[in-house]
């Protein structure tokens, strides 16, 4: 796999790719919207793992917390692969990271600007610019879809399936 050789620092994606190949889970070559039922399955799966993390933290169980964190990443990376974002992931990551590094930590004494009201919060300062992911995702047609039928054919008009 060319992608593996070029981006070997993304071991987690490579490992999850092997898992999904083994179980014949579809992984398209380019950005693809999944059927709503698959999105529902993946978000419920992510929430299940997040709930396990919450329970482990409440129980003070580091082993279960570590397992839940790895499982969260496993399911997340599986979703990346299922959406066909694999080849773009390193560039998407780097662009989001670049923009995140331009954020600022809230003043812990005032928490000014923190929506989460936490001294560990990091926020967007005045003039902050969001990631330019449109320069990385090649096909603008994949950016939006009908929330009812996942088609792009009738965007801007009423969905014939509703």
C-alpha cells in the first residue's frame, strides 16, 4: 500500500485498515458519505466507548480508561477509513493542527471566552482563521448532502424522499 509507506507515522490508521480489510468492511478510495444507518451505527459505537471511558474515570480504573481511549480511537479511525478520508487524513490533520496551534489558553482567573468554563480551555482568539479543509478535500460535491437520503442530486430543493 503506497499510503502506508508514505505516512508510516499514522500507525493507528494502518492497524485499523488491516482490521477492516480482515472483516471486509468497506473502505472507499475517496471521500464518500455513508448511508444514514451506518452513520447512526458509528456514532452510537463512539458514544458507547465514550460512556465506557466516563464509567472508568468515575470508578478510578486506569486500565479500563486506557482501553476505552484506545477503543475510541479505533472506532474513530475506522470511520475515517469508511468515509474514504484515508489518503487525505495526514493533510487534514496537519491543517487542523496548524489552526489549533493558533488558539490561546483562557485566563484561568477569569475564564473569559470559555464556553466550557474551565481553566484548561483553549479558545479561538480574535482574528483566528478556521482550517482551510476545502483546499484538501478535492471534490466540492462531497461536502454537502441531503440529510434525509444522502443524495447530492437535489440540494437546495425539497427532498423527493420526504
